[in-house]
C-alpha cells in the first residue's frame, strides 16, 4: 500500500510540476509575444516618424519653391512697371516739348 501511495504522490507531484512548467512556458511565450509586438510597434512608429519628417521637409521645400517663384514674378512685374513708368515719363516729356513748341509758335 505504501508503494501505491508513493506512486500516487509521485504522479500527483509530477502532474503539479508539469502544470507549473506549462504555466511558466505560457507566461514566457506571452512575454515574448508582447516584446515582439512592442518591437514591431516601435519600428512602425519610427518608420511613420521618418515618413512624416520627409513629408514635412517636402512640404517646406514646396513652400520655399512657391515663395521663390512668387518673388521672381513680383520682380518681373516690378520691372515691367518701371519700364512702363519710364515710357510714360518720356511720353510726358515729349508732350511737354510739343506743347512748349506749339506755344512758342503761337506767340
């Protein structure tokens, strides 16, 4: 009878140990899955941050390009306005000379 009790106790002890081993293996595996997921999410976040930085840089470069183009167009407009003003001044001078000449002839 002692042998049966001892065998039963051994089997029970082994079953408990097996259950503990399974539980610890499950906990270890769960921790590995969590660490793997955390590492994956860190890579996703880093990749997203890199892509966002690239998009931000491209957006800023586009804004700079637009600003430069606006400046070039404004300069071209100003040059045309100056040229127009020069012609207007020359036409005014010519009109004044013609008026003075006509007045001199009339007197």
